[in-house]
C-alpha cells in the first residue's frame, strides 16, 4: 500500500473518530451570551368560537389583553421593547389593529408593530421574525404574538382566483377546502377512521389530565372580558382562565359515533370529533439575547435555536411537519431521538397520525398536554400557543429540547435552558406578587444616595397592598468584621425584617397563593400545616391578612415563645410528640389528616394541608424573589451562596435562580447542623445515612431529601457541617461585632459564609441568609442554665460571656 493511501486511511479514521466524539445535542445546549432566549411565555385561555368565553372579544381586545399581561409581568421597562410581531390570519386591517393594540396596552410610541400571515403557522412566523431581527442586530428585544378571534372574523375559505390559477395543476389546489385536504391525506396514506379517532381521544384525555392537574394553568393569563348573554342580550364582565373546548371523558367509542363532517369528499373519515375546533385565543413570548436577559436579571425559559420552511402539494398540506422536522434537525446535526418533546398541530387527525407514523415518533413525546383537536385552533394564535405550552411541559418533566411545528411548514427548535430541573413554573397571576430582579434593580437606581447616616430611601419601601405586599425586598447587610477578616464581601440577607420576622414569610405567602390559584381555598377556608415554628408564624400573618383560619401541628420540642406567638396571632396550635417522618404520628401527617377531616366536614369553604416540605410553591418563592433580589442587590457580582435547609425551599430556589442567571458561575453550598443527613448525602454523592444526634438549631437539618430540594441537590457545589459550638459562638460574636441579634440558624449560616469565603479566598462576594432574629430564642440562647445543660457555655469566648444575662 502506498504511503499516500496509508496517510489517507489514517486521516479518514481520525476524522471518523472526531465525528463520533461530537455530541451535537450537548453543543446545542451550551450557553452563549449571544443566544436568543425566551424570558416570558404566556397565553389566554383558548375558548370555543361563537360559544366560549371569548366569543364577544374582538381581535383588538384580545391583543390588548395579552399585551397588557406581558407588559405587567415583563420584569423591565416596557420602553425597551422595540418591535412586536403579530401573527394573524383572518382579520382585515390587521396592521392598524396591531399597532393600536400595542399602544393601548401601555407600550410607548417607540415600540413598533407589524403583522405576519402564513396561515396556521403565522404565530411561529412571528417568533421567527423577532428572533431573526435579534440575530441580525436590528433590535435587542421583541415580542412575538399570535392571536385570532374566529368568532368575530370567521374563515370564509379561499377567495375567487383568476383562471390562470384555477387552470394550473398545483396552484389550483389552493382552492381546495381544508376538510378536503384532510380526506386527501387519509385516502392517499391509508389513515383509517379508527386511527384518527384513537389519536383524537388521546388528545382529549391528555388535555383533560393537564387541566384537572393544574398544569395548563401555568400557561394561562386570566383575562376579564365582556360576555354577552345569548338569551337576554345583556353583557357582563367575566374572567376567563380555562380552556373550554376540552370534552371530558372522551373515548374512541364515543368518537366512533360522530358522523363524517365531509361526506362529499372520500374516504369521508374526518369528523367534528377528530379534527381541530374553531376557537379564539392569543399567546405571546418575549425574546432577547441571553446577555440582555442576564443584565436585566430575568429568568430564562428557553433558547431559540433555529427554524426552517418547506413546501409541498397544497392538496396534502397537512403533512408538512413530516418534511420540515427532519430538515430543521439536519441543520443542527440532530436526530429524532435527541428531541424530548414535539408539538405538532392537530388541524386534522389524519395529518397528525401521518406525521407521527412517518417520523417514527414516540407518541408519548407528541403533544403531551393535548393539541388543537382538544384545545381548539385559533389560527394565528396556535404557533405561539404551542411554544408556550411545550415550554411549560418541559419544565414540568425536566426535559430540554423541543420542536414546535404546524402543517404550514415552519418548525421551530427551542431548548428549555437553565430551568430544566424546575418541576413547574409559577403562574402568571402569582408572578404579580413576585419581586423580579429588574424591579429590585430599578428601585435601587431610582433611590437617592444614602444620607449622612447611611440610610437610603427607596421606592421598594413605599405603600404596599396589605401585609403580604411587605414580604421580601429585604436588604443585604455587609458583615464588616467577617468581611475584613476574610478579605471578601460577606453579606447577610436580613430576613428578620419580613413582617413575620423570618424568611418563612416568603414560603407562607406562596403556598397560600398556590392553594388559592388551584381552587383549594375559598373565603373562610382553613389552612393546616405541620411546622417547627417560623413557617407557622408566617402563615398566621398571611392567613389573618387574607381571611383564613389556621391550624398548626408542631413538635413539642419547639420554644414556648413560638407556641405563644402563634396562638396570639389566632392560630390553633397542637404541640405533639416529636417522632420520625416515617411515623404516622409525625406532626406533618397529623396535620394532613386534620385537613382531610375539615374538608369532609365543610367542603363549601375548603381546607388545605399546605405541605411546606414537599410543596414546590415554597421553592418557587425563592426562584421568583430571593434569588432575583440577591442578583440585583449585588449587581450580579455574587460569587457564592450558602444557607441551611429545613424544607429545602430557600436553598433550592435561590440556588436554581443564581445558577441559571450566572450560567453556573455562582457556587452554592449547603450549611448543615449536627443530626442532619444532608451533609453526608451531598458529600458522598447521594448516600442517605441514618439520622443520628441533634442540634440546638430549630427548623433546619433533615432526615430526608424533600421534594423542594431533590431537583437541586445535585447542583450544589459542596456542603459544610457546622457544629453547635461554632454556631453558639457566632450568635454572640454577631451581637458584639455587628449589633445583630440573631437566632442560632442565622448564626450557623454566618459561620458557613465565613468558611466559604475562606475557601474561595479574597475578593469574592459571599451571600447567606439571616433567616430570623433571636427574639424567639432568648430564653435559651442567653440562659446560663440552658447553655450549661447543652455543654455550650465554654464554647462562647470569655470576652463575650457578658451577654449571658439570663439565669
């Protein structure tokens, strides 16, 4: 063999090896400052045309509703939005309507608007338009909207066309009605009526599950509109918050009884049950570069990767996804198996069945929450609605890569990045309660400089709506002596400034709001919780402010001061023996049973066990508030975060946000007391040991990994085991050096922050949580008798023992 041939073979082998080593999906998931990302995705409910909740809502009113919701929840100055692209099919004078609606919804005159129409894929085209403008540098921030009022703008089919078109073999097909194209697909590709009904039944069943489980509520912005009474002609305001086209209990058998919708076209297999519904609705997504989103402190929901278009015979137009999806995947060297979820428009069952079959798709990955057959197909809206839906489902499932596609040939590949381990996203209505990073940053820039005493007057400290509005927005306090000692900025978040005196106010508000949104709490209802103290106090404040009764079960090991305070705030308190979580008499399980009894006795008002340990609304509180506040307050310069965990919500939620917004740069460390299994769990890479020992700290340390923590525990960069001796010494040191009267859990966090700072070295910023003050623990922490009983008196430096003032 010649030398040249040997060299050629070697080169070929090397190239093959290199090719096999490239992980194209991993390349696609890699984050870059130039990525085009989605920071907000929401929609109205999709309702039945001429019958549903939006039947009297015109296109301009639909656009105003969705754009107002976007503006209110966008998280930054609306004046930064440069363009709005509206996908719409049926309305006349669309350009006038779109521009007017943008202005009427509160965007300034500097925000431009345009309309695009590519039939059913108009919504996807609007996303493509905005994304491409950002990629080329034409704009920095834009909104893609899809909207359709099929009630007020009915589809009258193709218009009359010239003889030159009707005589043309392909062009003439453009006059075929959509129903005929469905029958063409069924006949040409042998799609049976049973196949179509089976697919449709599954779509209805998935949509029903999504709605009853509360998943779809995550996507929807409730809108209040005027609805006309068909009987007496009067109108009244009504809030529309649910899709109303879903037919509960649909089966293949029930669908098989529906007559053919198009008997004039063979094989006449399309019916009103296996084709999409005529509907009304609107949806929107906000797009910008990743660097822009990070500078504004926004949560990133997904990354726009790319899109393409294809064409084919108009008579079988619905099979477009079977051509377009492989084309867009080929652009990025991906395979079908690389995609976690698909959204394919269900204009007709025949087309959906064909595409799934032709592409060899796993049906469980396609339209996981149902599609247009079950929800409805407001033509211009559907493309954006698909992206909103599938991003939410990705977060729920913890997946990463999606493809959204509509028969009119635009597949869009989107990655769920940064938030793929979130079990759920927070409802838009609850987001109004959240303190976004942009609001915190804006308030900080608007505030005047500190006065001679270092006090800054900020708009964040202005008038709020009832007590719950005062939760959050706590300052970061620089711990001067520790900062000087370590050469770092050691900062403590002053959670004792919350109305209830602790960080748990945040979780309390969010679990109550979550119960309200899911319809579990009604006026006069009862909240029941098992709590070691501070969550109960937070719930007591929130429940009093919102008019609910509160029942608390707690271990009888908690301080009498907490019990007394809970009762003072109006809660019924049941101290019970402290037993392991697995024991049915554990205080949490007793709380659950109490709520179940109350619900049976008084279903009208409702009762809910808020389940703070495994209710991920707890974690969302910190994704939506604590994390963004820290990021904004440090101008994005935080290097590490550390805190202890009881329920896991604070550590998990704050870690999730800071990891996402910093592209993983911010380190996060668990601080753990004696008697907890979490230090060994994190340090050993997942080994859960038997719980042994105890600690003077209250409300932190765990014998298990809670649902709030489990998705983020592997994101932690390490764990620190903090002894009670170090903790009690820091209680006294903070009082003496910083004037901070802290509880033991806060002091443990400060010890951890000090150790993290020493680990990182000088010139880093480390943040921890000053979760509560010492007021509720004074009878222990500053008692000579109690300290001696715990063997901790000698752990306090001699010069600080002067603060031991209680016998």
